[in-house]
C-alpha cells in the first residue's frame, strides 16, 4: 500500500479540488446564480420567490462549481420542487454559523444544507420529509482490514469531520478506537487516509462515494453501519416554523418528483444510483 500512498497526494489535489470541495466560505451572505446548465425555470417573473440558505461546502449536496455558481443535489432538488409547486428558488450561500440565525430572523424562508434530523431541530423548525436515504458510512483502503462491525475498529485510526455527528458518536467511547482524528473537510480526511495518517474515514455515504468516485486507481471498501431508519440517514430541509404552507408545498413537490421520475434522474446524477425505492422504504419505516 505504501507505493500507492506516495502517488496519491497529487491525485487527490486534482480530483478532490476539482469536485468543488472548497474549504473557504464567503464572509457575506449573497444570492448566487442558478446553475442554468442543468435547470431553467419556466415560471413567470411574477412567481413567488423562496429564499433558501445553504453552505456550499458539502459536495455533492451543495458546493461551488468552477464558475462560482452554487450547485449540487440539494440545490437542483429544491429548484425542481419549486417548479413543481409554482415558486422560484433564490439560493444564498451563508456561513455555517449564519444558516440558523438567518432562518430565525426571517431573512431566509428555509435551509437546504444536507442537514440530518434531530429532535432539537424538530422543536425549533418545521422539517420536511426525508429526501436522501443515505446513512453514515465508513470507508477504508486497506482491504485486509475487512471491517464488518464497529467492534472491528479496535486500534484503528478513524478520521471524521470536526464537531460532526460522527465525531460526537465515536467520542462517546462506546467503541474502542486507536484514535479519533478531526478534519475540516471530507476531502482532507480522505487525503489523510490516502497518506496513511488514518485507517478509515466516517461520513455521509453519499459524500464519501462522490468524493472517491472521481479518484482513479483506488478501490475503497465501504461499510454502511447505519440503516436508512437512523437519524443520520434522514436528510431534511428546515422551514421557518411560521410557514406551514411552504412545508406542505415542499413535501408535495418532493412526492411529485418521485412519481414523475425527476427524483430518479437527480439521485442517479449526483449519487450514481436511483434512490427512489430506498426513499419510499424509508418513508414507510418512519411513518
């Protein structure tokens, strides 16, 4: 493996940064252009506008493309939901700390940022139906590790996003680890794994697969240790609690996209597979 590790830093710098995974953030929240290469609204200029906050630093859910436009699965999904329900979507790239403040002070109508369900969020905001049944997953490069259970981690070094849900989960000490290493971005954690600084990386399975799919000569091994029933697999949009009508439109639009095949096209485009069946199974489980 060591020969592979020596070649990977150059590969990673090309592949990962090419995905739009920038660690930088805009200090001022500004509206961003729609990704018109893949979506053009047919709604009239008089259609209502919904202000959507995001943090464009979590590919493939939301990130900046090479032209500086915010794109990603969440963004396109909301654009098509809006088209289905008769409203235009105006996307704002907000710093992480400002996402919730801007929703609280009514300068945003909702947030689309790859967020997972939590009882705390449910108490403060209206939460949409789950829209991406992707559980938290563990990835590693050394096939001989053969991880089939979290009890197999033993003395392994595990990389996670700083202050993320996986970090909180493993920091509880329920499972024995060699070490728990925090990184500012998923690509930084993957790069550390490629350089043999950690043995495995834990994050959303969609993010991990998107990041690693663009890297040739790698044979990542995945262990999805959560089910689609778990909170980590329940990606939700946050809606201002004073706007139940908007929540209803979001959920109705999401249902319509699953029925007309748009959801299948978008999930295949961004995650490499049609998630319609899994999403319907998840919804049935949660009900």
